C-alpha cells in the first residue's frame, strides 16, 4: 500500500486527495478544450475581427453550457473570477441598487457571504444571522420568522462546505418571493453535484465557481434573473462595460471555456457520479465507525452532499492528526479559515466546543477517488488516531 499509484494523475502519486470541497483538479477533458485558447485562438472576445469572433463564439457556447446546467437563460449568466466575486457583486450590488435596511443570512455561511454581510453591517445595514440546529439544518420557519417590513435581501447557501448539509432553498425562495424579497443562493458546493434549477428554486441570484467542479481556479459565474422579477445590480467593477455592464474587464477566455465544458460534463454524469461517490462515502464511514471508538459525525446524514464527511475524533487535535498522515490531504474544519487557528465558525454554530471543533476533520470525496484510496485512508486514520490517543495518556 505504500506505493499506491493513483492512475489518472501521475503528479498525485503516493498522495491521496480527500479535499474535493476545497478545490478539485481540472478534468483532463476540460483541459483539452481549454488548451488551444492560450497560444492559438487567443483573441479578445470584444475585438471586431476573426480572432475576436472566434473567442466570442467559444464564450457563447460556454455561456449556454453553464446556463443549461442550472436551468437559466444564457443572458442570465455573468462570468466572474469565482464564487467570492459573484457573491460580492450579488450582495453589494443589491444593497446599492435597492432600498431597504434588513438582510437575512446564516451563521453557517461561507466566509465569502459572512464577511460581505459583516461589511454591509458596517455600512449601516442590519443583518440577522440565523442559527442552525444541532444537526446543522436551518428551517423555513426560522427564515419566515426573521422577515421584517424592511427586509430586502435573503442570502442562504444551497449546501454547506464544511458539514455538507443541504438546505431547503426552494422553501426559502418561496418565503422570499411571497414577501417581495430578493433571494441569493451560494451554490458553490451544489452546482454540478446535485440538481440545481433556478426556476424551481425561486432564486434571483446564484453564485458558483469553476474550481469546485473540475474547471480551473479563477473563473466562476453569477446567475442574475432577467424576468419575474428582473433583478437590478449596481456593478462593483467599472470599465469597458463587459458582461452587460455588470462586470467590466476582459474575460478569462480559457477559464470560461473550461467552466462551460465542466458544466456540460456534470450535466451528463452527475447522477452516476453521485451514486459512485455515495458508495465510497459509505465505505469510508462504515470503515471508520466499525473500527474506532470516540468518533462523532457532525451534521445530519439525511440531507447531505454525497461526498462530504465531517467527524470529531475525541481526544485528538486535528492539526496534529493531519500532520501525522503525510500521504493524505484532508481538511480540519474549513480550508478557508485554516490559515488562522480559529476553530471553525460552522462547527461552533452547531454547538461544538472549541476543543471538539479542534478535533474535527472534513473528508471530501470526488471524481477521481477510488475504493482502494478509501481503504488506505480508513486504515491510516485508525492508526494515527490510536497512536495520538495513546501518546497523550
Ligand atoms: C469555495 C466556496 C466559495 C468561494 O469560491 P471561490 O471560487 O474560491 O471564490 C464560496 N462559497 C462556498 C460554499 C464555497 O465552497
């Protein structure tokens, strides 16, 4: 098992990647369609000549592929540099274009939403941060009860990046629309993994990212509803008026083309991939629980992304655990906050103590994960946890 070779990716030899919720490798089929757009078909889609038209056509295809995956119209897709930028444009853009004082979001949101809301709070807006239950879930009733006369925006994620909880966004959307409130969804963890349909979900704005779905980093999209109702946004980046004036700046053409291709692949393979990944997660969870004591699951197992596991190993510091498993890449809490030593704000919102949050691991399974890797990881975790627990006493 020491020289485990991970077939498709020579660079990943002897290393096992179980951190697909932090980022994914680029799918070779995605890379293939991007390649010619660096040195050969390098035109600026805004140019009025052959080079430009070539790029413009390729962008149009990507826009359609991206829109199709979420049930949107091509004109409703704004390409950005990633989910963080999409979220900033959506939330700040709405806050500047509409009147109203109150915003509803949740304590479990990704920092990209959480910190934008904190910034808007400093600008004078009032924010309600909904608290999840012990399982990580937020109910439509909580959203309904938080609605005020001056609420103009609700921003809630489709699925959580740490604990994988899938939220009832269609229900949230109904409440928003019944009250004439704009509804934004951070869907960075769900687009391409579970069905997302902006019409059925009553969503006005939806943010997602390329590098979570096997496209490159530095590209993402924002869905902006064009009718029933037509959403207005104040642009946050001004310049040449690209992307319907909402996001100036020359597009990342190869990146956008990669995102389009990645969306097309997801549309075709989502179902079979989800089934395969769910099986691997079951293998991982059963393997860990049947051989070890003192392990708790964070977040509900009922409405949960297939590829996600978040576990607390009592009596073990997760940073030490990660360092002691050199061949395995997993995350302690959220990757986005692991630069700081702060315990995960999501786990704390669930009611975990600092110590419990610091004893937790997020394992995320993806397209290239194999059953052999899962077996190896199960064994490594068991060995490492036992070793660390004995060292302590
Ligand atoms: C990754 C992620 C983001 C940020 O996406 P970037 O493309 O890295 O900016 C936002 N929200 C969630 C839920 C994510 O998982």
